[in-house]
């Protein structure tokens, strides 16, 4: 939810002043405060057109391996961990943003009451002036809440963006290091990411056909997840076990 960056105009205090209701103010504020915070990109498009690795020793220039880099990236335990951490931070930001929205709505409601009381024809001129002064102070408070929320919003988005970039860089480097080691050990002249997509109007795949031979995806993913911390379930491990149990039940029924 995003606050507008413009400042609040200090209105005159005409007789019969009728401001927007606190409910509408709160609704509008929550809409403007909508965050646009992104966790590690799910659409892993064109991360690399291809991972080109040349073996240090003698290699067969026709020996090429393929890998589903998107699958490896998304199912690497380090990616799951980074996403979980970022989700926690996003939830905290949402909580604080909601609190600011509530304060903003409350201040608007109080401002409306002060303005209504300042226009009460039954009170003296001095009392009207006092109430108008109180309303002006409340308006300054509203502007301060708005400015604070804007700054918090911008800083939060920037900090999360930097964290995403840092996590992504570290994860990709780990993956590429392992791919390079595998390519050198097996004598591959090149390792191609079969999930890479082009930037043309069709967003067509870079690799239009692959026989599926020399696919190192599962081996790379398995090696990466072998280093998962104790107590942290490796991605897809639970699903595999669940699938095995279902197969066992089916066989038992037969």
C-alpha cells in the first residue's frame, strides 16, 4: 500500500465544512499503500541464454550437457531458505504499514471532528479560533504520518530489492561453480540451459529441441541439496516420500 508523495494542502475553514469520512480515508490510504515487493523471481526467464563452460583438459568439442537451470534454482534449499527469510521481512513490513494506515485514518477522523466543532455556530469566536488551531495541528500530524510512511515504503522496497539481488547472486554462483566442476570432470565442452528464453516478441525458447541426453539437472540438484542444514527438509524430498507411500498402499491393495 503506497502513500501519495504529494503534501497535504492546508484548507481554509469555511462554514459547513464536510471532509471525507474516516472510513473512506482509511480505504483510500490502504489502496495507495499497496506494496510491490518481490521475493526471488518465480519467472526465472533468460537468467542466462546458456551456461558456457570450457573444460581445462582435453574435451570432445561435440560433447554437450544440458540442465534445467530454473528447476535447479527453484528447488535448491538455499533458495527456499532465502525466500522464507524474505517472506518474514515482507510480513513485518506489511504489519508496520498497516499500523501507519490505521494511524492515518484515525488522525483524519479526529481532524474531521475538530473542523466540525470549529464550525459550530453556538460557540464563541475565541473558542472557534482555538478549535481551528487544534485542527491545524492535527493536519500537520496527518502530513507527518504521510511523509513517514512514504519514506518507510521507499526504504523497505530498496532494501528488499538489494537483498534479493544479493541472495540471487550467491545462489547462482554456487550453482555455476558446481556445473563447472561437473563439466570439467566429465569432459563436457558446453553446458546449455534448456529453460532459457529469448527476448524476442514470441519469448521463444533459446533451445528449440533437445533429445534429453546428458541431462545433469538431477545430479547437480542432488549435490547442491546434500549440503542442506540438519533439520531443514530438502526440497521435494517430502513429496518423494509421500509419493512412495502412496505407491506402497496401491501395491498392498493389489
